[in-house]
């Protein structure tokens, strides 16, 4: 379960970073490029992803100590 949280968190973080870069116009070539919505949604998704990674790592550490 912890591994799944870490993998999903990593994917969400990566997606959020890409969406942010597309939203602010750094990564062109997509329908999302230059759209303010993705510049707002991207960081939110990235933060959720980092939270899932942190939660998965914390659960893994807690589980290995018992």
C-alpha cells in the first residue's frame, strides 16, 4: 500500500509540474498551453502528490519500526 501511495504521489507531482509549466506557457504545443486554469490546477495537484509521497514514506517508516 505504501508503494502505491508513493507511485501515485510521484505521478501526480509530475503531472502537476507539467500542467503548471504548460499553463504559464513554458511548455508549448498543447491545448493547455497559456491557459490560466492549468497554472492554478497544476500546483494544487503537485502539492497533493507531494503529500501522498510524504504520507507513503511516513507509513513505510512507521511500519518498519514495529
